[in-house]
C-alpha cells in the first residue's frame, strides 16, 4: 500500500514521514488508543470527494476516547474541518479510507489510563475493497469468543481490543475461510472480525442487539435506515442463535471497511441458495447510491471535500518542512 503524503497530528498537518512516535509510547505498549474508520467516495459526475457520515463517525470516536478517560480539546466540528483540510491537502480523487486515531502518547511504563497525555492523528489513503467477495464470502464460526462489555467495551473502537479480532481472522484465513464470526459469552452471534452481521429469515431481516457485544456501527445504522425506508423490509434487533444463521435465506456483513458483503457459506454449510440474495443485492444498490451522493434524501450524509470550504473552528497549522 502506498503511504499518505500528509498526516494530521495534534492540530497540525505535516509530512507523513515526520509524524512519529517513540518506542515507549503508552498506546504502542498497552493498546491504550481508539480509532475510527471513515470512507470517502469519489463522485465522478460532480468531480468531488464525498466523506460519508464523517460527523457521526467522530461522535462515536469521541465517545471511545471518553471510555479511555482521555481529555481532548477537539470537538466533532473541529475534527470534521481538520479532516476536510487534510483531504484537500492530500488531493485524492478516488475512493479512499481515513483513519483517525486517539492514543495515550506519553512515553512511559505503567498500566493505567489516568494522568497521561493523549494525542490525535489522522491519515487518508486510496482504498478499494477490504473483502473482495461480491459473489459471496465463506465464513467460519470462530473458537475465539467476542470481548464482552466487562472485559473491553466492544462499543468503543479500542485498539487493544482488536487483538481479539486478529486472533479470529488469522485462524479463519489460515483454515481457508474469508473471515470469522465470533459468538458472545452467551453463545449468541455477535459480529465478524470488523463488521456487523445481518441475516434474512422468513422474510425478516435480523441483526444482533447492541448489547450482544457488537460495535454500534455507523454502517449498521445506515443499513437499518435503508432497509426500513427504501426497501420496506420487516426488521428486528435480537439475539441470534448460531444454528439460526445456518437456516437463514440470506446473510451479509456490513461495516465501513467491508461495506456490504454477501455471506453464502458458513462452516461449509450453504446459506440459502448459495448466491447473494435479493435483499442483499437490493440493499447494495441503494447503499452505493447513497454513499456516492446520488440519493438527494440522504445527501446530508455526504460532505463534499473540494466544492465547499472546510468547517474549521480553529484551523490546523500546515507544516511542510522536509517535504
């Protein structure tokens, strides 16, 4: 992957090569950070880059920092403005991914959250498909259980918690699967390694409750809105047994990185017809229209990068030394 040209770090935009941390940085040693994943989509007709639900992502990002007891001076508006400024500086004219990160940046030894300096960074880079399985992904039920709210809060995107996903993903791919689904501590379907799980059964779309150790995903919320308003699908959030997934007519994953990916096999069992189902395919069509800014009803979800001035409350300082 090509590295970005620039990075945002603690209020400044500087060359990516100059955005460095020390080996004793607390977050590097103890996983005491949190992140967001945001996509921006290139709209060729408008010749503009559209950030999808940036404000919503930053609301959740700041909620994650609160879970880690971080004290930051950044508002949602400031973060959105800094992101637009960074994207303008980067000059991307293709679909891309943005990675905001808040981390305890003090260089020290000792496990704790309190009394430590926190930093905020952002980078943006071209990005295509995270899971290139439009024809259907083959998943396995992982032997690793999903972290629980009394272990590491799964509703926060806490960096250390993603070791849980890494264990499951590596075991799944080494065994020949595309990804893994993790169960919660009660043995119910929770989520895949970086995405929420949905299934269709008896004409009803079902997804686990947010109390079943799932991330409160922005794409999850988007999908629920589109299913109800655009497709008119009966929809329910409830706990899901593992065997219910095997009996589903359709299943799919949803997340910022994976977008929407059909699931056609789980543990060598065919889901439905073994092909992407009609609900999944209809949802994908309306979803990609929305994220590219082509549905006026949902245009407020998209923030144009090049055709509007960044909403910066206190502009970032651009540093270009060494570029």
